[in-house]
C-alpha cells in the first residue's frame, strides 16, 4: 500500500489543497494530510481548528476512507519514517512555488525523507492560496468557491467580519474596515 504525505500549515485548507489530494490519490492508496506548526508562520487558525476544517473538507468530498489528517511535529523525515510514508507530495501553482519547495525537498531527502513529487494545480485554481483566501475573507468578500462553507465561516469569525450576502448571488463586502 502506497502512502503519500501532503505536508503544510493549511491555514486554511483550500479547494486547491483538495485538488492536490485528489491528484495524489491517482498514485497513492492513502494520502496523509500532515498539518504542521511552522515556526516561520503565525497561523490565523489554531492547530485544532485547521485539523477540524481539513477533516470536514475531506469528508464533504467523500475522500475520508482514503485520506487521513495528522499532526506533523518536528522533522518531516522523522514523521515519514514513523508513519511508513512512501512519497511526499507538494502542490505547485507557479514557478515561484517550485523555487521555494525544491530546496526543501532536497534537504528532506538528504536527511532521510522519501522522494518528493510535485503536483501541478488545475489552471482554474492557480490563484487560490491560503494567504490570498485569508486576505479577501478579511474584508468580508465571498470565499465560498475557494474553501468549504465551514472554513469560510471560521475565517469570517476569526476576522470578525460579516459573511457576504449570498441571496440572489449578490455579493457585499466590507470596505470600511480601515476607515476608523
């Protein structure tokens, strides 16, 4: 049984991440979403909330029989050894992602991790990143096409903004956020 690890902070888990998981399921029997605390990042959502929202997204996509969500503590190489991971999968949207991810994959390999495969995203999702989703959600803009409804709601609550009015596809956003 082949196991792939998709590691990241997933703050939040987006439909771009979900697409990567689906692609990984074409070459792996099981995909582990490894949610990590990253000392270089300050997440908006708690680790528990990120785990919960990733699990909800996976369950809604009906992938929960082949996808697990785990916490990654410490080095990815150690996690891979402990969990018998065969391959690490990293999603790429642009060449800048490759420039960031490739040295990390080489270092992981150097310290004993399995090989890393790079998975390209669908063109329709190239603009969807956790940071961009958080940015537009912070203004109350509609992010329901980029994350599951529970994730969108968690973001609006974290930013203390009203969700957009979705009646009749009318979108309203809060533009006065910085006019205090």
